[in-house]
C-alpha cells in the first residue's frame, strides 16, 4: 500500500486502529550512525582548528580568528545551497552522498597537508580543505534529519518518529562530546613526525570518521525510502519577493501591502504566506549578534584558555578541551530549564512570551562576555611588560659564574649626569623595561667582574644603543658584549626558551622530558628563541646535566645562561623574562555556564518561536534564514577583528558585551510590538485528519507542497513530512537544531 493511500484511508475513517502495526524502520540505524560519525568529524576538526591556524600555520590571534569565523560563516551559509540542491535537483539521498564525498575530501586534505615531511603548501591547502568541509557540512546539514524523517510512514509511525529524533539528538551530542574531548588529546599528547604534537593524527581521526559515515550511509541504501525532489520553495519565495520589489519601484498604484503587487504573477496564498514570513524575519535582524558572541568559544575563548594555567593535579586540561563544556551543559540545562527554571521565571513574571526568553538569553550572552573581560584583565600581569611606543627595554645577561657590576647612566632621571650601579648575579640578568626613548637612546656603560674571583680581571666598556619599541638585550661573554633583540612576548601553547652559551666551542644542547623523549636537540654556541612543551625536564650540555628536574612552566619565556669553566665543566641558570600562566583555566567555567544558559533561552526558544509563527509553507524558508543568522554572526566577528581598532583583548570582550546589550534593547522594543500569530485559528493545532478531510476546502498549492519541502531545509524540519508534524515535533527538533548550531 502506498503512503498516499494509507493517509487517505486513515483520514476518511478517522480510526488509527485500522492501521497495520508497522515495524520500526531499520534504515534509521544507518542514518543515526552516519550522523554520529559526521558530527564527530566536524566538531573534532573544528575544536583544534584555531590553535592549528596560530601554532602551525603562523597566523596571529587575529588572523586565526578571522579564518576560523570565515569558515564558520560558510558552514552556515551553504545550508541554503544544500537545501536548494536537494529540493530542486538531486533529492536528499544524492545530495547527502555527493556532498559527503566533498566533505571527506576536505577532511583528508587538511590531515595530509599537516604532515611536514610532504613539504606541501600547507597554508593554501588548509584554506582549500576548509572550503570543501564548509561546503560539505553546510550542504548536508538541512538534509540528514529530514531524510531520516522520510523513512517513516505517517501517521502510523508518528510515535516512532519521536524516538528517531531523540536518537538523532543523542548522536549529535555524543559525537560532539567525544570528539571535543578526544581530539585535543590526539593533538597534544601524541608526538609524530619529529614534532611535540600530532595534528595530522588529530585531523586524521575525524577524517576517518567522515569516510566511515559515507560507508555506513551507502550500506543502508537498499532499506531507504528515497523520495524525489519536491520543488524549491526557497527559490519561489525569493523570486516572489524580488518581483514584488521591482514592481514597487515601477508601479505607482497604491496597495495595502507592497507584496500585493506580485499578485499578477504569483498565487495569492503564496503572497499571504510571504507577508507572514516577512513579519517574523524583521525580528531576525538583531539575532546575528548573539551568534557573534556564541561562536567565539572556539576562537577567542580558546586562545584565552591557552594563556591560563591548565594543570589539575597530574592531569592537564587542554585549552581546546574547554569547549566540551557547551555540549555537556546543554544536555543538562534543557530539561532543567523546562522543569524548574522556566516555571520559576514565569511565576516571577519575568517571562510571559517566547520572545522574553530570547531577550534574557541575549543578556546572558552579554554577561558571559563581561565575565570573560574580567578574566582577561586578571591575566594581564602574566603577560609581562610589552615593548610600547615611546619606550625601550634593556636586559643585560651575565654569562659568567660570578658577579658583575654594571655602571651606566640613570636612565629617565632628571639629572642627565646621574649614574646607577647595579650588581648582576652569576648567570643572572639585569633588566630595565621603561626607558623613555625616541628612536634610539645611546648610553655609556662600564662592566667590572667581581674581585677575588675568576672574573676579577674582566672589564668591558662602551655604549648601549637602545632602540625604541625594542627589547634590547646584551650578553656578557668571554668574547665581549654581544647584543641581540629579545622577544618577551607571552609563550603560546608551551614555553619559549633561548640558550646563551659562554663556552669555548659549539656544544650539543638537549632537553629531555620525564619519558626520556627529546623535546629539543640542537648543536650551537648560541641560539634563537625556540618553543618547547611545558613540563619537568633535564637539560644537557654535551651529555652533562646542567639543569635537573627543571620545571618549564606554560606561558613563560626563559633565557638559559650557560658557562664553561677552565676545566670544561658546564654550569647553567634559567632566567624567566616573561611570567608563567598563573590564573587557572577553571576560572573560565562561569562564562561557559552563563553562555550555555543563554543558548538554551535564545536558540531553543528562537527555533520554537520560528516554527510556530511561520505559515506551514514557509517553515523551511524560516529555518534556512535562521541558519543564515549564524553565518552573519560570524561575519560580524570577522569585521570587528579585521577593523583592529582595539589594542587589548579585554576591550574587545567588553565591546561585544556592550553591543549585545544594545542589540537586546532594540530587540526588546521590537518584541513588545510584535503581534503573535493566533495558533488556535491555524492549521498548526489541527490533527492530520482535520486538515485532510475531503469535505474541507482543498489547500493551496503552497500549503500542500510546503511541509514536504520544509523537511528538507534544516534539521528542525526533519519530521515535517506533512502538516501532521508541524507542531508536535517543534520542541524536539528545536533541541536538535540547537546542537547543530553549536559551531
């Protein structure tokens, strides 16, 4: 029996018991497994992406943030294209299959390009891979859950359909949770290709899961119900609006609504539905800013976590692992809000309408960024003293195992003839970081070794040439005073270390961790600054331990002074020139909690509001535009970061918080003016039988085609195979789509 016959018989008889008890569709298992693998691949790759862009490809924080959010923007723009391809050309099955192949090729490419031995143009291939992944994940986003909904015969299997979306939602969150926790471990704890990390493996495992998702998906083909393309409702809406807009400029006749000018070409029911759609879309204008804040969990907040102390006992909570809090908390908060928090807020008369929840959600997002700004301010002392405009820095490193006295001008003193005498300890350093400078400051110096020591006969004199906005450093050695430009920037993702060797010949420098693995091995009599992982290590010079069980602390910059005496014995001392990370990473938990609470109130409610307020034929369009607000939110981040008009990260956090508060105030005024759609008089509250009874007036073409097409447009529409599911599935689908929106 065909589906149309079943529905018609049930509607005519009005008796659900006339149905044969159909089994649960076996094809659903393949679709749910496919979704788990795909979500694992996406979240796993994206979790480590920002750190890869900065740590391996050499982008600055701003550059990595821009690339990350451009990628996210495209990932939420391409669902529109995917929906149009599925509805108007290929159908859901082929769209999922073909774009999954594109997706898998991008996942494979980013892993292969991360292998240094291949000497590939890594930066260019990474950008290409991200574009392919964005096209693939965005294109299949509106199709997978809808394709799952296609496997059910409605209304006989309506109860099973609810189970499917519960399983589907679980698969999304399970994939997100596991990959967000696992891929940072693969990135940092596995060493490969001579590196102290393993990005090829961390990208490769999600790539393998993506290939697996395709294999699983194709394996279930013989069980699938594959429907033909139903027609592109999004395209019809766009052309209708475009036609009415053009006619508005050309025509001078007065109409009650400017969309009415399209009635000479388009169906009246379609025009009325578009009017209703536009009323809701006006409310969407302020929404992108929420996503601008929310999506920075994977960029700015991850960079912030990377500048914090990450040790919890003997275990290290990695910066990118903090993102696991969001899917974990969303699973906890959705039922908590429904059972306890919403009833309490309603009792307090703080929320009366769905839009009120969204307002509070937006305010919570702003509050989360205020918290992150405060945390950033607390981090400033651990950043050290940056070289600033109009100033110069001076450091003098002692390469001998005895004291030196430095006599030099008292820089910044009112008396130009004033001098200062300071002692520089054995293998230690002197620093003055606030010297007023205009281009170059030249100051005389005199260095004298300590009497009654091997340094007693050593003396040097000359001039320090101190350049403005430069960390000017000088090294006292057997060969004289060597000058170099230092780098005291905060170490990102490890430790910065430089060796200054006062030795007779080239030496072998080696740093070994507690697992007897070399983290650094060079031959040099001097060195540039290098990055090593944090941890307890032994430092060897020509096989001799000079620093035993030395703890290199994350975020710090060290200069290690090495001295060789007349007997060939080596002595060393580590000078910390930039402080280690001191604020613990767990101080980020409050902002993640508040942001996730905001997501529940804003995103879940927004999806439910969109679903209930849209006409039946416009639900798919509205869900597509909802995803588009995420894309525009990421674009906002790109524009603000590229503007580069703020000189500190804490200022940027407070800027976003302020913009969000203003945005929600505007949204509040719009919300109070909005007239809610009367659901009692709409077909949203009718049963399938009531909407399909033959004695009722036949529905318009827009209505009869809308729900079917709607189901192809986004995960929230997966159950909308007919009008029967328009309202019954909204909350479940909203929750599922929330997980999809976690970028």
